[in-house]
C-alpha cells in the first residue's frame, strides 16, 4: 500500500473544474488552428492527459523530457533535456504544458529552446505556480492554481518519483 501524505492542497474535483476551464479558454483562443501541446515530462503527464480531452480542437501532442532536480526537492538550477521532441515545431502554434513553475528556471530554459526552433506562436500553460520561489520573470499564459511555498505531490507530481498516481494534490510534510 502507498502511504499518502494527509494534507490535501487541491482536491480532485477542484482540479477537474480548473482543467475544464483551461480547456475551454484554449479552445476559444486557438479557434480555427491546430496547436501542438508539448508535455514536459514527467510531471505533466496526468495534467496533459486530462487537458487534451478538455480541448475541442485538432490538437497534436509531443513530449519533452527535462530534469532539474535529480531526486532532491530543491532545484539544482541546472536543467537538462533527457528526451527531445520527436518532430519539428517550426511554423506551429506551440503550447508548452508544465506541471509546476517553481524557480522558473525550467520554464525559461524551455522557452529559449523552443523559441529557437521557429514556432509561429509560443505560449505556456502550467497547472501550478509558486510565486514565492520564482527567481526569473516568467509569462504563464494559462495557469491552474497559485500555491504557497510548499512541496506538493500527486496528479503527476512526485517526490523522488513517488506519489505521481495520487488523484489530488497533497503537501509533502518534511
Ligand atoms: P523550476 O525550474 O524550479 O521552476 O522547477 C520546475 C520543476 O521542478 C517542475 O516541473 C517539477 O518537476 C519540479 N517541482 C518544483 N516544485 C515542485 C513541487 O512542489 N512538487 C513536485 N515537483 C516540483
């Protein structure tokens, strides 16, 4: 059995409602276009799976693997690509889908990397943002929830690779 942290920060129902809202906004904003959603692995895989089903457009999906933490809960500040995109995104409307913006370093790095590949537009969607810890300016075009400076797990987010399968977002007490 998986031992689950007790404190729920965002319930399954609240996440589902927010994903519906974000999907509806993206559907409106990209009407007549077919954006490519880039899921940033691994943390965004659950969010992305729900988000694409809330979007009523001919979207395509790609994945990009990055690692910035190792197995620690503090960002090392060094981001590296562990899995590159399988297809070019030049001339496409690209929406990056992130689980959480913490220091903002991963987000900034991804923006630079994707921008250099010549998309026709580039926007960022993140489920969570921890503004208290953000060190570099980031533009989040579609945001789920602003959260306090706590380490959260569940709904795709992990601590040392665990807890990704929780249905809600919980606080990992240290
Ligand atoms: P950043 O580069 O510091 O913004 O970190 C972004 C990445 O760190 C996210 O995509 C997550 O994988 C991870 N991360 C940051 N905060 C948390 C958290 O509270 N729980 C789980 N992962 C986190």
